[in-house]
C-alpha cells in the first residue's frame, strides 16, 4: 500500500503532546476565538495525547498569552500620529486616489 508508516504517524502525534491552549471560563460556553471577551478569565489546558486536561489558570487573555507564548514580545503598539490621507473626499468603496499635484 501507499500508506504512511505507522511510526511516522506516531511521531507526528507525539509531537503534539504537551501543547497548551487557553479557554474562556464562562458557563455553557466551550472554546471560542481568542478575541471573544478578552477580559474573561482563562483556563489553560494541555493536550495529553487523548484529551485536553486542566493545566493552569490566567486572569485574562493577555496573561494567557504570556503563559502560552513565553519570550514573545507583547502586542506591537500602533504607529503614533495621524494616518496618511491617500484617498479623495467622500464615502464609498470606489473612491479614486488623489492625483499627484
């Protein structure tokens, strides 16, 4: 057969053991996108190869990110100052850029 050897599959599966995820703690809600309710407390769960098991706790999304991604800098700050004006006046999707003067 042209199937992948079982040992290759087992290596890939075992590489995922120990992964962490943050899940919002709210009644009647399961895992959701990280952007949903960023101030809610988070349960940190660890993949054991068969299911997600409790691993830790974070007070909010920012604290959870520090646990999940250690050593990674925080969110970059947006550039300061006004945004450059590239489009002409008016509303709508089809505004044409201003010609150079």
